[in-house]
């Protein structure tokens, strides 16, 4: 069962980073795209990237306030 929780933690961190990217990229921040489409895109990308992030050798996918804020900051910088 630890694999499942590790996958969900990695997916949550990836989702926070991708949502930061989607929020500020000019193409995605346009009002022409519905919010639901942006959310589905974010979830799909997070679901596809989570196994890669979880399988990294020194990945520490632990959810905490500092980790979430760090991922959001990286997403906003991208």
C-alpha cells in the first residue's frame, strides 16, 4: 500500500506545480478556455507525470505546507 500513497503524494505535488503553470501561461489564462477544460488538462498531465516523479530515486513526495508552496512557486516561475 505504500506505493499507492506515494503515487498520490507525487500526483498532488505535480498537480500543484502544473496548476501554477496553467494559471499564468498566456494561452491557458485566456478566458476563451473554460475553467473545466483547464482543470481536466491539469489533472491529466498530473496523472501522466506522477509515475515518473514517484519513481525518481531520491524523490521525497511528502505533502506538507512547505512542499506545496514550493511547488506552486516553481510552477509560477515557469
